[in-house]
C-alpha cells in the first residue's frame, strides 16, 4: 500500500477490486466512497458500486484521485480491506471446509437473490463466517428475475413485476474453466440433460456460488428454470431443487473442492444427500455403509415450526410420488436403487401409502445432526418429528452425532451486527469505542461496560435516537413522492404531512404471511383510534413487507393496512413502504423506537428482525415466540400475550393477543416513552435501551451463531476456538 498510494493505476485497480467484494456492504465508510463518486447512480443502482464505476472512465477516476480529500477517505478504506483479506485465522486441526447450501442468499439489496428472512439469515451467516475466518463456501441459485418487485396500485392492491438483472452490472463473476470458457455442470431431470453455469460472489473471505441454467446448451424452457425465486409450479420447484442439491455437489467437485461438512439450510437443498449417496454407491460401498458415510458429512437445519408449514404452498417441501418417479427415475437407476427405495428416504417410518416425498424427512434421515433455530422451535421440532427421530437414533451410531445434539437440537438465529448498523450509528459507536465494538459482538462483559452512563450518556443516546428517527422519516417522505401507498399524499405535500419527528415510532416489516398477523393492531378499531388520536402522546407506525404472489389471504392483510393509511385518525400516522428489501429493512430497524412482531404462537421458528434494532437503540415488543421467548427478561423490551395458547382457538388467541398488545402500548410502552425529566430526557426508557444492548447484542448475533455451529455441529470433536485462545493468552 505504501508504494501504491501515488500509483494512480494501482489505486484504480484496487477500487475495482473493492467494488467486486461484498465486504463493502458491511462497511459504511467504503459505501460512502462510491456514493461520493455519483450520488445519483448510487441511488438509482440500489447502492451498487459496480454500477457506479461503470459510469466512470479511467480518465475521470484518475482525476478524482487527484483530490486530496477523496484520497484521505479512500486510502484508509483500501488499507482496512487489504488487512482484512490477508488476515487468515489459524485453522484448527480437524477443521475442514463447510459447504453451506440454501435456496436464497440476502447479502445486499443490489443482489436480488432472496425473498425474505431465510435468505437474509444465510447472507449474515456467510458474513460472520468470513469475519471469523471459518472455511466456508455458499451454494445457491442465480435468480435473474429475483423474487419480485412490489408496487401498490391506487386501489391498495399488490402488483408484481419481474425485472431482469444484468450480471455484468453487479458484483458477480462468471466461473470459468481453464480453457477460459464458462465452467458447466449438468444434471439429468426426467429424460433431459440440463446444464448450468455459476456466478461467484465474493463475500469478504468467503465465496458464494450461484447456479444458473440460462446457458446456450439448454432448451428454452430450461434456460429460465432458475430465473425466479420460489416461482412457477411444483415442476419448477423440484427442478430448481435438483439443480441446487445435486447440481451444487457436482459443481463443488468440478471446482476440485472436498468439503468435510455439507450444511443444508432448510429442505430445499436436501437432494444433495442423494448425490453424496450416489458417489458412495458408485465406489462400491454397500447401501448401509454408503448411508452412514453420507450422514457423517451432513447436517440439517429446519426452519419450519409446524407440519402445516410444509404445505403452505404446493411444492414447498413435499412432492407427489409420481413426480419424484418421473423426475428422478434415470438418476436412481444410475445408482442401482429402485424408486421405492428412493421414496423410503423421503417418507416417515411405517408409512403405508408412500404417496408423498418430504424434503425435510430426506434431510433428517441422511444427516448426522439436525437443529432448530431457537429453543422453543427445538421443543416443537422434536415433538413434530418424534416418530422419525426414534427410528433414526437407533440407526445412527453415537460417534456420528455431536454430543448433546441427539435428535434435533437448536442453534438460535442471530444477525450480522455491522450489516444492520447504519452509517450514523456506526460512527456513533466508532467515536465511543474506536474499532473495539466490531470485535466484541459476543462479549457480554464488553457490552456491560460500553452501555454504562459514564461511557455513553443518556443525552448522547437520546440525541442518537432523534437523529436516526429523523433520517427514517425523511426517507419515508422522499419515498412518498413515487408511491400510492400513502393515502393519496404525494409530491411536495408528502414532505410536510407524513409522520412526526417527535412521535413514538413503531416499525413492522416482514413477509405478509397470514400467521404473522400484520393488522393485529387494528383488530379493535375503537381501541386503535384512541391510541393514534392522542395528541399529547402521539404514536405512528411504519409497515413494509411483501405477500407471496399466490397468497390471497396475505394480500388481503396488506390491503387492510393500506386502507388504514387512508382513514382518520391513522392518516399520516400509519405508513406502508412498498417494495420491501434489505435497504428498507436497514432504514427501519435503525430509525424505529419500537419493533413490533405479532406472529401466532408457536408459528415463528425464530425471527431475527427484532435483533437488528438493539445496536441502534431500538426496543422489541413481541409475542413470546421464537428467539424472543428465550431473550425476554422483563426489562429489555415488552411481551405480548402469554405462553398457554395450546387449547384456545385461533380466533380466541387473536382476540387475547390484540388485547394484550393494546394494554402493553397504553399502559407500558407509550407512558414510558413520554415520561421525561426536566431536561426532556426519558431516563427510564433509555435504561431499558441499555438493558436491551447488554442482553441482546452479545447473544443474538451471527458471530455467536456461526461459532456455535462450528463447535456443536460442524466440528464437534475439535476444541472450541474460545478455549484455544484462552490457552494462548495464559501462555503469554
């Protein structure tokens, strides 16, 4: 770096290399470099540095590098990136490569290869693996048309569009063979050979490979196979999952990689076990030995909380036997097993009529360890699959299972904290803790220290909350100019009639699945109106989220929210932001004072959106489900409802939870927010913010989560990193 600071050509090369690595997506100072080059292109390209640099000639970039102020900001970022990429923690003996398979990856808003929480979790998993130096690669699908772009029409209805992503304009790279041509893989689907290529995404020190069937070697109907996330019918879904699972393993082999662990993040990737089984059988292994070899390499994570979640949409997790037979018959014949043998892997024990093949059953049967994504979810999953687990435990030797993980254990989900810390909050923590806060996500003692009033005063925290709330409201007002979801307010009028900078601001953003009950706060309009009509203690709520294109009930819920935005007294105080994505989520979790979550218990396997608010000083108001069931301590947020819903009807549960929500807001949340001292500071509210920081940040982050996967699931026989580091410290 020292010699290259005055070398313009080298700096330009380094700038392009930085743009191609998603490390910048969790470093606001790196993002600021690209934004400063062209604020217009940065915004219009959905914050894509490759899109920005595309608009610059070498001559113009060279001119920018003559600006001392630009260089003063650029050089430290390039040095940080270089240091990060060169820092490779020592690999522990027995710690091999992990191949992490998922149907979607949400890394950043400029890469539209995700639909919701599963993808964002997968993206955060990769980022923390990179930060921790864990040897891990990701395998997914390259959705050229993504999930969908959401637009709300004047009548309040969700409309979907599917713009095509140009790979040359985003930070991805086509994987090529030694000949310089695209490296192709292939799978047999039914009677057809289907080819695919892969795009490499650099996520810090980890690589993500996204498989893509849009190649000239395929017939037209196969070229669009991977175009849409969760799109099409059951035939499309099973074909996509064959590409992901079977094709993913074959592509890894083509790269010359030999992972020691294959992690299936949900059942979409479970076909990978069949490819691993095929490899063992072709080596001449007996079927029981082949199955045992596959299990020793595979782990499975389930995100489904109840059986109904497996058939919410056709083809979600189960496929009919005739479709399995047609699609996979040539494949299983090559393995020298029968279709009934294959069906056995995807059906529950003692099932008489094997008419459906369940991907979760396949994943559970051919993995040595399985986990749920929260403590509560683990309890439900063990009950849900108890008949399968009894049989499996008798067939899998104890040495092939991690200690304490018999049956289905749990690793509670977390979030990648830097990715959800906006620029303002990032600089706030930099000023108070230098770079230390980014190195101590899982250190409870550190967060006990930095959350003390003598380190960060109440006045400073309250000033931060006001700044973040203003940024969010100004973002909402600017969006209102182009959208129909604001009660008819648009143009310059929107800049003055939407939301208040002083009001308690609540956020609700997630998929509009019916069980998440987005309109719960409007269940009793008279009580809701009392809350929103209080001029002395004003509140406001900002919604965002997409309903699945085939989910009519979810779309109805969304329409109810839109209708509320246009009614008195909710007008200007209830807002819906259309086209929810990672960027909108980041804005909301940083700017909202309270994060609301209202799933029907126990349908929320984990949830992570509420975890993202703590670093920004937000508080959580939620049903006691998923991660909140284990995180809530009575002082770090608020609970809605209780834990004894098992014997109540859904209607009774909804009425009870709505009443609890109104009571919590009226009696606890709102009064505490507006209880101010003579200087206008809500001391008790801020005390609750500090408690949330101390109890949520160090526990519910993906650094802890990935380390827990490594120690419990990936490499259970290897001494934990923490213990090794303790030995090194004591040796000094």
